[in-house]
């Protein structure tokens, strides 16, 4: 069942957009990247030469899957936040012992259910309960018929970097409460590194990241009847060293009026909308970030120290 009616979802998006565009630094929530087209574009981004996070995290998982599975343990309910195509998850589904069930959670319903059907075909012995939800907000897990010993949440892809540190700390505490006693969190964390490597990852030569960024405006036009002229915005991404984060913006190339639910918003040349930020951490910084709710039980990094996969246990 859909977690919202189409009408209520439309008005929620309108409210979010109007609120975001009224700020001094205009912004749009990165969660609106992931309609069906946006999810497909992100899958393409993950295959790009410049985009190191996905292949590096996947290699860490492949190199250490036996140890990772052992640390997570047996008879778990596996919950994945922002499951997308569940590429890395397949390793866990294949190696976790006596997995009770799998709950992929994603905001893009069409993409989620298509992937769930594919996984049911690949892993017929595993019960799969797809849940359409915005995990940035409180949500309830579906009723699970199978017995399980504990909940293990999988949060791959360095998505934790899309939160400010303060919001990340709050989010982490919510996940700890969901997990309860003995629960664990397997999480991908992007590490601080050379600025050139970071900026190349968000400015690929094929322009797919730019298309992905601009697609947020196309989605709004389709879902809330706005009239953004996508051809009058350009993609701009850079590493903000002071904040320790990549920022993605959409910059207006000229003066233009955009209609939003009966309200006209004027953009001047050079006006920009922040669409995403991605914080990078040192291992010590991340350990301190989660310390109120979790202990870092084990972590794995690649040979170039680009990325880490960490298993956290509720305190």
C-alpha cells in the first residue's frame, strides 16, 4: 500500500519546495532526486570511472563479506535504507546465515517494487517486504511473519553524508531506537581525501551527474505543475573545504519567472539552488559523531583509504 495518497504527496512536495526556495540559500531536498528516472540515472552514475564510492564500497564488501556476515550474525531481520537497485545488498543476501527476512525501504515506489520482484526471483527462499517510505522521517516496519533474533540496518552508499553533522547525529539516534537492544548498523562512510578526486566524482565527463541534478526540476514540473525551464539552469558541484563537504547546486543562467502553485518565484542570473551536500569524515570524526548511540565494533577500508564500511552496535 502506498504510504501517501498522490494528492497528499503532491501538497507535501509543494510545501517543501516553497519552504526551501524561501531560504537565503535556496535549497531543494535531495530526496526529490529519486523518481524513476532519477533512480535510473543514479544507477548510471555508480558505474562511472570518476565515481569511486560505489565501486570502492562494493570492493570492500566483496573482500570482507565473510567477516562482515560473521559480525552481523545469524537470524537477523535485514532492513535497508534507500535500497535503490540493491546491488551491494545481494552480497549480504547471499552470505548472511539464516536470514529471517529482508525489508528494502525506498522513496521511489516503482523502482523499489521492480527491484523487489527481481530479488524474489534471485533469492526465492528469502521473504522480502518492500516498504515505500521516506526514511528521513519516522516510519513503521511492516508486520514480519518470520521470527528473528535482532534487527540489522544496512545504510550503504555514504548517504549519511547527505545530513549535516547535527542532523546525522539525530538520525543515528533514531536508528538506534528502531534497532533496540543488540541491534546493529552496517553503514558506508565516505572519507576525506584529495579535493581533485572528490570534485571529479561529482563532475563526470559524460555529464550524467549534471543530468541527474537537473532532473529534480523536471520531476517538480511533472508532479507539482511548476514550470522550471531546465535549459536555463546549469549543474555546479564543488568541495567546500571549510565545511568538509561536496555541494551540488543548480545555477540560473538568466532572469526567469517560475510558477509554483499560484506563486511566482523570480530567479536572477547567478541565483543558485543547493540540491545536495555530501559530508566527508575521518574515521575519528565519524566515531565521535555516533558515540552517543553506537560503538564502532568493526570497520573496513580500501587500500587507498577512500571509503569505509563500518559495523556499529547499539550501546
